C-alpha cells in the first residue's frame, strides 16, 4: 500500500476501526494480485506486451483523473487550516 493512501486512511478513519479497515485493504490487495496475473497472462499472449503496457497506462491515467474529479468535493469538506 502506498504512503498517501495510508495517510488518507489514518486521517479519515476512526482509530477503533483502523485495524479492520487496514485488514480489509490488505486482503483486497492480496487477492487482486493473482487475479491480475490470471487476466494479464492470456491477454498479453494475444495482444502483446507493448499493447498491454500502453492500455494499462491509459487505464491508470483515466482512473487517476476520475478519482480526482469524483473526490474534489471532499477536499473542500475535509480541508484543515494550516497551522504555522
């Protein structure tokens, strides 16, 4: 799990629920890895590695843009004033 996700989860989840949330996230990540390999292997055999990497990159960029658009309203709600 990457650092920004962990920081976000720690900021937004109640301390008593953090263990359950982290367990759920780690389980989902662990289960998704072999599923991704099961999908990627046969697809790469058909379309080739270069095409697979290209479309994977496109999917990542689209995902990032959609996540930014869909969560923009939460930034305004949860933004905390900076203390100097």
